[in-house]
C-alpha cells in the first residue's frame, strides 16, 4: 500500500513527471460534499498557487493532499504513487510538509520545543535549530519563550522554519498571509521563493491573489469546489477579478 | 517536638501519595484534555485487586505488584482511552465530565459486585514488609512502607518532569493538547501518545491506591477508597492541571494540614474529625476561587456535537397533559408499593429538572444537586412542619421557605464561583457537595449556637411528613403521587416557557459564548447567579418532596455519588429536555428498583437457578454506568432518539392507534382485576418495545407491495435471496479500494458461478 513509498521516492523522482497529482478528487465534511471532482497537477520543482474566494475549497484541497481528510472518490498521487488512505503523520514522515492555516505552532510549547516537534519528520534537532535561527535570528533570541506569547508574524516565522528545516519534497502552504501585516507577508513569500529555488515543489493556497502571483509558476482558480481554470499567472491575470466578483 | 516531627513525617508521606495520584490526573489531562474523575475508582480497583492477589490468593508481593502495576493498570488505562475517551473529541465539557463520572460509578458498582462489602471477615490490607518493619529517624518510628511511599513520590515527580521537558515523546504529549492535527502534520501520532499517557495515568492511580490504603488505615470500602484519591483533586488544581512542581507543593500542604489538624486542634472540638475529612474539599474550593483562571476567550466556542431542539409551548402543554393523564390512570390500578416507587422516581425527576435548567439551558454544571435537596430537607424539618406523630404535616410555608433558603445557598456557592466555567465550576460544586455530606449532615449531636441548643441533623435520621396545603391533604400515596406529577408537569412547562422567553435566550447565548454576551452589554454575572439560584430552588423543592416521599431520610440519601448518578442519567436521557429529566428520575428511582425486585422475586421462585438471578442483579447495578460510558457516541441523549421514534409512529397513523388501543385494553383489564400489576408492566413493555418495530416492518412491506417495488436486500443476503450482479461487485471493489491500488477489477460473466475476489 501507500506506506511502501519511501522518502527517496518522493525526492529522487525523475524531473519530468508531476510530483503531486489530483484526479477527480471528491471530498466531503459529513454529508456535505465540498470538492466535486478536482483535477490538479503540481510539476516537479514548481510553485502552484490555488486562488479563489472564501469558501471555494482551497483549504479542503490542501487537507486532502496532506492526509488530514480522506477523499471520497478520485486519486491523490505523489510522485506517481496513489496515497489515498495514508494518514497525515505517515505522509509527514515521508517528506511532505504542511503549514496549516492560521498559526501553525503549538502555543503552549516553547520555540525550541516547537522545533523539536519538527524533527519527527526525520531530521536532527541541532540541524533544525541551526537552520531556523540562521534564517530568523529573532527565533534564536526567543528560543525559551512560549510560542503562543509571540506576535503573529513571529509565530508564522516559526512555522515557516519547519518548512525550511525538514527538507521536504513537497511543501503545502495554507493561507500564509492570514492576519499578518503586508510587510511580513512579503517577507514570508520571499522565503517561499527561495525554498522553491532549491527545487522543492510547492502548492500554496491564497485568498489575496496578488501577493502570490509574483512567485508562482502556475495558478489554479478554485470556485465552488472545482478547479475552473489553470494557467500561468500572466494568463490568469485578467480572469481573476471576474472569479472573485462572480461576474 | 517529637510529636511535631512525627506528624510532619506522616504528613509528608500522605502528601507524597496525594502527589502520585494528582500527577496521574495531570498526565491524562495534559494529553487528552479530559479530567479523569475515575482516577479514584481506578486506584480503588487496584487496591482491591492487589489485596485479592496478595492476601486473597497468597501470592508473593513482588509478583502481585508486577501484575497489578505492570500489567493490569496500564492495560486498563489504555483500553479506557481506546474504547471510551477517544470518542469524546468535539463534545461539550458536560459530556466529558459525565462520561468519566460514568466510568467511576461503573468501577464502583463492579467492585461491590466482585468484593462483597458485607464479607464475613474484614479484609486486612498490610503495609509493605508488614506493619512492624520500622526504622527510627530523629527519634521517630517510621515504617518502611512510608519511606518507600515518599521516595517513590519524589522519584515520580522527577521522572515525569524529565519526561515532559527533556524527551521528545513527552513534549509531543504536551503538543497533543494544543493541536493534535498540527502534531500529525509534523509526523507525530496523537492517538498513540494519548493511549500511552492514559496507561501511565492509570499506573499512577493504581500505585497511589496501593500505597494509600494501609497508610490511612481505612477499611476496604469501595466508596471510601475512591473518595480518598478524589482528595488529590485539590493538589492537581493547585498546579492548574499543568505544573507538576506546584502540584507537588499542593499535595504536600494537603498532607501536612491533614496531620497537623489531628495534632494541634483541641480535643474538645468534636467536629475535628469531620473537619479533617473535609479539608481536601475545602482546599479545593478555595484553590478554585483564588487561583487565576483562564480569561474569557472568544475562541473557546467550539462546535460541539450536542444538538437540542426547542419544543414549542403547545408540545409542552400536550406532553404535560399526557403525563398527568398517564400517571392518573396508573395510580388507579396500582398497588401501594409500586406507587411509592413511582412517586420517588418523580421527585428525583424534579431534582433532575434543576439540572436541565442549569446545564441544558445555561451550560453551567452542578455536581451536587442532592446536597441542595439535603439543605431544603433540613429547613423543612426544623421550620416547616406542624402537628406531631401521625398527624404531622409539611406546610406550604415550609416548602416555600426551603426553596428560598436553597436559592440563597445556591447564590452563596455560585457567587465566589462565578468566574469559573465548565470543569472548574463542576469541581467547586462537587467540593460543596462533599463538604455538606461530611460537615453538615454529620451534625447529629446538639451544639450550642447563640446561646441555645440546636441540632442540625438529629440522630442521623430526619422524619419528614407529607405536605398539607390549605384544606388539601396529600398524605395518601395516591394524592402525593398526583401532587408531584402535577408539580413536575408545571415546572416542565415553566422550563419551556423560560426557554422561549428573552431570559432563556440570554441563557442560551451565555452557554455559547460568555465573551460575546459581555460585548453585547449583558450582565453575565447576573445571568449566572440568577439561573444558579433558580436551579438550586428547584433542586431544594425536589429534595424536600423526595424526603417527604421516603418519610425518614438519612445522610446517605444525599450522597455525592447519588448526585453524580443523577446528573449522568439525566445527560444520558437528554440534558436539554424536561423529558430527559423525567426519564432520568424514573430510570434511577423506579426501573432499577423494579428490575432488582423482579429478579429477586424470580430468584426466590426458582431457587435452583437463584445464582443466575443474583448475577443479573449485580449486572443491573452496573447498568447505568455502562449507559453513561457510551454517551460519547450519542451526546444529545436518548430523548432525541425517542422523540424521533415517536414522530415516526405519529406519521404511521394505523400503528399509533394500534398501540394506544392495546394500551387502553391492557389498562381496562388491569382496572377490572383481570390482570395483575406484574402482567400489566410486562404487557406494557411488550406493547411499547416490540409492537412499534414489528408494526413498522409490516407497514413498510405493505408500502413496497403497494408501490410494486422489491424491497432492498440486506448486504448479507445478496447472493442468497437474489443473484449476485456486476453492480454488487463494483461496489465491493470501490469499498475495498482495489481500483486505487491499480488491481484490475474482475468482471462477472453471465452464467459463471460468482465468487468474491481474493
């Protein structure tokens, strides 16, 4: 089954095929279906942005990819292997890194303990700390502080530090900009761009389209639980306002 | 000086054992967010099991310890989590409390079942190495058992701290509470961590139980042993269920106070012993009030799984009328003894109604409803009766006064606890309940107060007469049953009316989000205080009538475990509805007794298989707890299902008339003395339990026949009742997920024998 996929399968996949592929994925919360057959492809080493208004199903797509929600129909493939039925913790240990919506930190754990939790993906704590503190010196100053007592921006830095340090094959980012100052958001997306340059494939959902289009290779517009349009940012530029305003 | 050292050492040892028990609470609460009320019961079970192995069967101590602490206790904890507690995700605080209370009551019933409390020879639980293994330190004699206990407490304190701070698994356990999903995304396994921590918590409880039993020298009584560990709650709360060092300090203070009271209170104070027993609860109450709690947070509003619909006033009136009519027809055919039982059940239902008001409507929790009943009873006993001997009657004035006093006491309890919510409030009321039981209801001897002699609870038993209101005397069983039924019906209608009023809507709003209420300009304080007073008054009224029904009440009638049972059964029935309270009262007051009596009677009639009936009686005592434990699966209560069933029957008119017709027929036969009361009960049970599904099945079959469609075949009969088709095969493929694995789906060819793919 899906547990046979090893981390090496995720990363040493030959560069041509897509790293993440959704085919006809349907998903529901209880009796309510929210994804009605989503098709989506994230090519190796690219940044794909999921765009769309509130409640379109962007976060649900990411939940299905990360293993938190099982699809009711269709297939999710990573590096060509079907991962339906794999749990979130299995996928995380296999090289999938998900930064959830809002603050992806444990508020009652210290900064250092938060980073320690990242090591369950199979990296050493000293490596994680080194990368995190080098990238965000502010975290180094506050390593003994409870994460919940830091500012929103600092908390988002902490959750991004995990993405940087666990060396994932695929990074899933959900609403990075939520509740943060524009300057902080711009900084965070700079980092996302750098991660992408290292060859990591990234799927990012974002309500504020303009903030992410600068770094995305492709964008997909999600409306009412369907991917309605896929293309390069330039191609989609004109359709965006129509999608959001529902003309 | 030597006395001081002696008592200090004893206090330290007791504190150490308290710490072990409290640390178990902290561990399970930290990882699963569930406050384990059954901690004390686990400790009690462990103590009994250890006694059985060590002295009952004469095993050597190390082996008995290994089996109890190394195997049984951790297994019990793990199973408890996997089977019961895991299902509590996304339920409200009340459900969480009730389920773990249910586990506690279940273990208690189990212990009394297995280890007969009236055994001929007393169970002797000795200290490790016997009571004579003594060393002298500073001129004070200490047993090895006590030294071991204290050293173990220190070791466990250090060990848990190391686990939680210095190991990744320990930190992950703390992370589970914050956000189990995020931990999964990190690659952790929250379920496994929680299971391990419950195993650990049960181990600590068991250890505390085995250590504390010989230290306090108490008899091997299930209730007493359970309460002993519940005393550790105060220590855990001092650490705010988080900090282990603070928990340790709290436990030690608790242990020391306990012994210093013995040592230094003047021996002329007759209440010292009762006071000593209530110290932990008094401390729990004070700690809860003084310690800063979590601030009001807007984000605490979770989407819980409980759903309660609001009945209309019309429904309420009809239901109340039906209840009164049914009760009236029942009492015309009933013998006096079942009528007494029924009246007792109705008074319990009235007390349960106070919980519906408080918990169902306002979301506050009271674990000591019967303690208010006790207070009402005491007031009526002293100030609310006229006449003497057989002519004694309770006055209307007495009933009103009792309710008022209960409301005031309710306010006094609630006022300091106003900031508290959920679990903290629940624990505060529990502390109050135990305090009332131990300090107030034990006041059997006269005491000089303000220059006159006064006894609160003379002789340990109060005689409470039935009421007489104006010219109407409710002394006969029939009249009394009518009184409590009509009162319950009126209170229930009042409850629905409250729910529909602006006040009721404010209560519902407060239940959902106190923070939002505050921002809307409501006075949350006034709301909480008023609903608590109202609820206490109803509980007091119910308690007074319960005492009047029983005639003579002792302190056991107001025991904290009874209050807990009542709350649990009410939540099982449906804490959001008056009918839930009715169900709870009748179940706890009548059904259990009726079942036990029936089985006893059967046992007497068929002496050869008497043992089987004795076994079933014990099983019945465990029944309510078993029902409580399954709450996690259906947190909205049984009433929801019953109402749904009733609505289905209402849709099927022929069926409804059949059932009503049968029931009237049975009643007429009983009224004309053709049928006995027993047969009436049995036939009614058949009519209500067997006829609806049977009739439903018949009507369904007819409907299919009328529409000319074949009814769907149940999965297990496919291939037997009808042929196996490609459609079935495809469905099985998709259920098993074969297409996702890329296995080619087999195709069923016409004429070939069908067989499932391997």
